[in-house]
C-alpha cells in the first residue's frame, strides 16, 4: 500500500470516539489549523507554520511521510474530527512555509482531498538525502508515532548515514612515521593469510604505498583508521582522544572487580589489542573437551570466535566522537561488552542478525574486514550467536542506548546438546544452521514452539520461521502437535528420536514411549538384559543416544542395573523390572 492509499484508508476509519493516536504511525501525522482549533492568537498562523516545518523535518530525517492537515486529534464523532482546512490556507502556502523554514529546504508535494464535503490537504514529505533542521536549528526524527529531538550520538549517526561522514576516514596529524613497524608486519602476516599477498608485501616494504592502496592515506597524512589499526603509542595518545579499553574480572556479575587492563595502560593498536583481549578472556575460561565419534568438541564458557566478533565490533562500530572507552566485564556467569554510541538510526536491535548494517566507521570496518579482524557487512553478530547456540545456551542479550551492550551467557554449555548436534543422527549440515540451533535451544526449555513465538528470537518473520520448522520436520527433528496441525502456524515439539538424542539437555519431563523404546522392551522381554551396544545395534545410533535411551527407561522404572554390573562406563548391564512386565501387558506389545 502506497502512502496516499494509507492516508485514504486512515481518513475512512475516522468515526465515533476518534483518537488520532490509533492511526498515526511512522509515516502518518494529523494536524489541525489554528482557526478550527480555536486559536485566534496574533501569531497563531506563524506558530502553525513552524509546527508544520518541525513535522516535515521529523519525517525527512526518517523515511518520509504524510502530514494530513484538517483533522482534529480527538473527537466524539466523525463530523467533529473532520474539521477541514479553511479557504484562507492554500496548499501552496503550506508548501512554501515548510520550504522557507527548513534547512536544507524541504519541498513537499501537496495533494488535496475532499472528504465529507470538507477540504483536507495532504503534504507528502520526501525522505531527506541529508540531515534536516528547522531554520531555528531544531533537529527532530520520527520514532513510531512521535517526533522526538535528534541530538548528540543520534545526530552524528544520521549524518554518518545521510552524508557518508566517517570520522575514521578523516586525516590525522601524523604521516606514516606514526605507524609502528611491528604492527605493519602483523598486518602483512594477516593479509598473507587472507589471500592479499600484494598488499602484504607492500605492508612489509613500502608503508606509504600500502596506506595509499588501502585508502588509509589522505594527502601526506594517514587517516585516523590507520592510527587505530597500526599507530605507535605516541600517535594513539595524540590522535585518538578516546583510545583504550577497561577490562575487569569478577567472581559474580555483582562482585568486587579485579582490574585486568586499564585504558591508560593500553599502548598497542587494534591489530595487537584484539588478540591480547581474547587471550585475557581465554585464560579465565573453563574448557572441557568431549569426543563425538571421531571428532573432538570443546565445551567452553566463551567460544573464541564469538568473543572475537563481539570485541572487534565494539571497536569497529563504536562512536569515536562520544566520550568513554570500550568496557569488558568478565565473570563465570556472563561476559559483558559495552561501547560508546548506540546503533545508527536506521538499525533496530531486534533485526541485527539479518539486516545489512551500514558501518558507522566505513574505512576502519573495511580494513578490519580485509585483515579478518571483523566482518564488513553487518555487525558479525550472527557468528557470535551461532557459536553460543552450538553449546545449547540462550542467545546473547543486545541492548541499545548511549552505549551499545552485548551480554554473552556464561557456563560451558550442555554436553548432551553438543553431542546430539555433532552426532551422526543429527541432519547433515544443520549443526551450522543458526535458525535450527536457536529453535533447538528454545525446545530445551519448553515442550512446544510456534513460528509466531519464535519470530522475535530468530529475528525473522513468522513465515520465514515456519519454513525452517518445516525443514526440521522433514528431517525428523520436530513434528506439529496433534491439536494444532491444521493451523497456519502450528505448535511444534521434538520428535521422540530428537528427545532420545538430547535427553539430558531437556529441562522438562517427557514421559512418552515411542516405537524405538518398544523395540528395546521387546528385547528385554526376550533376553531379560540389555547393554549400550545392544541399543546401538537395534537403533543404529551413537553411544550418547543409546545411553540417553537407557537412562530414560531406567527413570521410568522399566529397567535397573544388573546386580553384577558396574554403574558407569561402557560395560553397564541393565535388567528388566517387574514394572516392565506390567507395562508390556498393559501396552499390548509384549515381547514376542
């Protein structure tokens, strides 16, 4: 639906107990002239023009919109709400009033509508190519159905988007002598590893040519991005006012801090600093290695790939003109990283996994991506989410504000979950599918989920989530519940095979017995005993899945340890109980 169609639909909705708040949104605003509002004051017309200019600025700094003049905000009935625009106000006058009172000047397109024999003027405001203000210096932006002041971090962010302003691309006051030889050698090593051999050789032999080839040279000076990446201690101190990072470790999130690194002690550039920070966190992490088939899987508090993405983006996308430095607080329960400056105005915290993110510091991000220190496109958060999800942990927490905050959940993750997604029974290729992993982590704690419930978690539309659930259904991981199967978005639960594979990872009680369990019960009726090897042979599954099956039967009281059996290890033997005999008779499936 185009904007004018949306306006017409809103005008048609006006009726009894009218409240404009119910129709206004990010692209639509209603206004009433002073004459119909009962404001005959001497400067009423001037104030009305200024109000229109502020509203136009608000829309232009967002995605454009429509100002509908001639409608009261609240009224008891349609006739009272539709006040119309008196003849003394022409559409041309309103367009001119906005044009004269905005900078850069905004030219609206007027459309006149006759509604119930009353004239309504619609002013279509285009999306601005730059950052607009009123002639009085008022900056505003549209936020849902309100115009709010735009200043400080947000204003710089909008200029970054609209005017392509990049603080890191501006020239510093130093030449190539402000770059350290050691950091350029480190850059060469990273570039050789990334396939940029020609650039790597220039970094080793000709710093000036290297900076020109990577757009890090501005005239005879290096850009601020070059200082951030490769600067000497002196250059960092003199050229980057907010250089540094604070790192703390705590036994609990609210415990007393142990200072690991202070901002005033940081004298290395980003090519060295990121590795230093990752090493600090790795030294505090707890790791357990398990074997799944022929593979080794590390269960670690904070996976290094996730940590690298979070730390790199804290520097790549921070607002370098905002006061403060990157802050990192480590504890066994969580790893919290905050950086100055919130998201750019066009970004939403609940869409960051999939929306393309325009870098605030394009030149810095471009060079960090080439060095493989961070991703250029987007914020690289999908990799951090994926590494956390592989461990069966809840997704990271993202908070936007004056400082952008990322919280990685602590703990080494769940062994049963890790065994399942890395095992032979898990669908091939799905262990790296972020959507699948996040759905499975949700199903660890709740018996069923739907596309609508998962939409926010996966940051996808319900339709997109439904397609993922159908793929998982086809792979035998989930199934629609009987009572909801005919709905557009059914509830989905884990299949019995998936439950058996990740049994110990599930936080709720599951009591159903499936056909595979019945195979084992028939074996017990025939032989009276069963081992892990028997289960693997019957079900063609791995050791962990077989162990989970046996635990499940034992918890139901259908089997118990054989008197002569060890309690742990591959040699454990189970025997049937009296309850299993009763179960076989009651189920109608005795061992035959």
